[in-house]
């Protein structure tokens, strides 16, 4: 049995490497699992070993499954020191904060008072219409900045833990 130590960052790089290797094997398999010959033509078939290819792909899938499971466990157990929440919670919170930031961005981009364009060219109505924000735009801008800052803090905290905290995996 082989034992490897990972940080979250190195585990993700290892998983990408496994996926690249599996993709390469599957591509090679597609290229060499069949071959064509014309009548009367003789040639050596391309080198292909079904059993060996299947075994290698199964080994890659097994390693990926073990590492992913260990990574998920690590994310569920490891608490970020400053935030006091697990990595798993932090990832969920980041998604929520990003959605909130997008909503606030839309609200913050409005003017407190906007002139509405005329609906029809040459309209006989001489009145000018305005659209008013039904909220404090300055407050929304402040909230947007606070959420953006919180996202940055959380990402930096995650980056630090993902680069420094380790977990072990046995194959």
C-alpha cells in the first residue's frame, strides 16, 4: 500500500494530472482499438492491449476516487482559523457572497434619479419622465464594497490553508 501526503492545492493538481492521463489513454485507445486493411493488404495491427488499458484506467479511477474522498473529508473537517468555519462552509459561503455581490453590483450601478427616454419619436407629450431608485444607492455601494472585501479575505484565508494544511491518502 502506498501513502501520499497532499495539501488541498496539490491534491487538485494531482487529480488534474490523473484526468489528463486518463484522457490520453482513452484517446489512444480510440485510435488503436480498430484498424482497417484493404483486400490483400497485410500489415501488423497497431499495438493495443484491452486488458492492460482497462486495468490502467481502473487504477486511475480508483486513485481519483480515493483522493477526492480524502479531499472532501479534509474540506469538511478543516476549520479556517480566522473565520471559524470549515473549508466546505467557506466554499458555500463564497458562492453565496458572489451571488450577493452580483445583485449589489446591479443595484449600485443605478443612479438615484435617471431620465427615461421618450418612448416614441416625436411624441406630443412634453413632460419628462424620471425613474427613481427606491433605496439608498450610497448604502448599496458601501455594502458592495464590504461584500467584495469579505470575498477577498475568505479567498486569501482559503489559499493559505489550501497551501499549508496537509492530509494523507493511502492507495
